[in-house]
C-alpha cells in the first residue's frame, strides 16, 4: 500500500508541475511573446503606405472632376461645301448637248469643344472646324446653337469659336507646367458621335513633338496620356482630378485610326495665350527668338565638349533677330527661359509660345560650360516688335494676290454651266500673275472649297499658309488649275 500511494503521489505531483508550466508559458504567449498570427486574417491590419496612396492610387475618386467637365464639353458638328469639277468631254457635248461641269457636295465632320467662359467662348482644334461653312454646337443638355469662328491657329491646332448664350457652365484653367508624369487625368469628349464620355488614365509624358502634320512652323509640346481618346474626341478636355482644364485633346498615335494606347493634348498654358490673342487681335501674336536649335544627346555633347547634358544647343543665329541682338552665339546651350527649365526643342517652343513680340525675357545659357544670364526682347517673324491685327494681315494677303475680283451674274454662270464662281476682273503684279492666270478667269474653288463671292476668297486665304490650289474656267469653257505658295 505504501508503494502504491507513493507512486500515485509522485504521478500527481508531476502532473501538477507540468500543468503549471504549460499555464505559465501560455500566458506569456498571450502577452505577445513568441505569438504567431495570420496578418491577413487580423481585423486591424493596415497595408503599408495605404494612406499616402489613397488619394492618387487606384482608389482615387474621379466623380467630382467628371461632374465639372461633362457639362462644359460640347459636341461640334461641321458642314463643308465642296466642289468637284467634272471631267469635260467634248464628244459627249457633241452628241448629248451641254454637260454639267461642276458637282457640289457637302462634307460632314464632328469633334468636341470646351466652354471656357460663361458667355459662350469655346476652344476646340483647328482641324475640327477648318474650312467649315456651318458649325453646330450641341451642349450636354442637348441645346443646339450655331457657332462662329473667332479665330484659329494651324501651328498649334487650336481654334476659338463662340455661341450666343449666357450663364453657361465652363471649365477653369489649370496650369500645365505643374502637371507631373504619373498623375491621373481625365479625357472628356464625344468619341464616335456619342454623348459626353469620360475616360481616365495617367500623364505618361510631357513635351512630345513631331505629332502635327502642318505645312510649316508647328508649335508642339504635347502632354501625352494613356486615357482613351478616339475619333470625335478632338477638341475635348483633358482635366486633372480637381476638374481643371490642363489640355485640349488633339491627336492619337495609331496605325488603324482608333485608340491604341497613346493620346496627345495641347497644354493649357499654350491654349490660354492663343485664346487671348484671338480675342484681342483676331490672330496669334507669335514671338520668335531667331535661332536654329537642336536637342542634345551624349555623343553630340561629347563632340562639342559640353559637360552637362541638359538644355538646347544653338546651331545658328538669325541675322537681325532677337537672339543676335541679345548676344546669343552659335554653340551656346539654352537651359532656362525665365524660371522654367528647357531640356528639348519642344520645351523651348512651349515657353516661347507664351510670349508676344516686344516682350522682355531672361534666358539662362551656358557658353564654354560657364553659365550666364541674358536679357532678350522677342521679335516677330519679320524681326519687328510690332503687334498686328488680323484685318491688316488679310489686307496684305489680298494685295499679294494682285487681283481685283467681280462676282458673277446668274446669266454668266448659266453660260458656263457652273453653279458658282468669282471672276478675275483685273490683274497687277502679284501671286496670280506669277503663276500664269489671265484676266477673265473664273475661280470656282480654292483648295476644293466652293467660291461664290469675294468674301469666300478672303475667308479661305486669311489663315492659309503653304500651298494653295485654285480651280476654275475661262470664258471659252477651258478648265484650268493653278497652284502657288503663301
């Protein structure tokens, strides 16, 4: 019995010791020592940097910016009257009588626009409204108005139109220089003739160039984004998450004509300057610095012994231009205009596009790797500091043609079997005489656009640069084509 009780006592004592030890270490684990938990199942887990990324990450809220934008973006429909001069067949006239020599037809187009003031000013692309005989503006609430072109600039592909209405919703300007690569942006427009559509993406690059297909002197420093933009979005708004206008959607990089990942917008700082000039002068007051420039790369910089790979290299200086007057020399590297750094030709163009002839600017440049500050007064293409109005330029352009025009009577049009035309009554030294046009020639179209009055000639040529194609007939029925450059 003694042995039995002794064994039982020892067993109970061992159990108590084991139980006490387990309870002791278990309480330590509950206090956090050596405790292993599943963080994904824990109620209070916070992901790293979640708070910092919440406003600009995938959880960003675009509803406020979208609500501000959709009512200020309009749908623009255009109608252009075109002329097709038919092939003249004398044998058909011999057997079947007089044949029609003209065929007039209408060409329709569409795009988007952005209301920038409550009294009806609307910004769009030049290519949306260029050559339009009729412009129809449809608001997001489906009200429809007739639009009139205030002015346009082919070099930046920006145009300004206006409708007669008050108290309209509009977008406020942002600052495109503060736009950063990687931040969110919304593209708002009317793709494929749909009503206002909003897409989102990020700013993927700035200062993009070689996008526009214009005849001469394009001003390009596009904001690139991956927000979906398709045909019909041209002229629409690129806005930031605050609902501020930062660009006008203009082009896409595409092999098939539809969106393939990249779209381009004119920065709003350029747009503001263009709009201001068009309202005040009817045309853009463009300042030139008078230099030929190129981008820097590592090999070129090494060849020229340029230590810092930043800025724009000056290849040459225009005689009598602003740069020569300021003391800029071939071989200088321009790194800054006022407070803005310039690292490429497109960025330098963007900065200069904000100024008018006569404006004074400060330029930072390096010469022989030494930095210097240079004051310069910008000039026009004619090397003057004067500002000109549209009426003066139109008058000069018409004078350059060297012709007096006369509108045709119904009887004269019927005799030539044409529907429209303007006769050249008198020729003096000028563009038309140089290309061989003779007095009496009837202009029926300019660049395939119908000409019915002298006002049509003025309207078609006032903003024209590059090659002009004139078509028409002589009084004997002979058809002729003439091309020349403006």
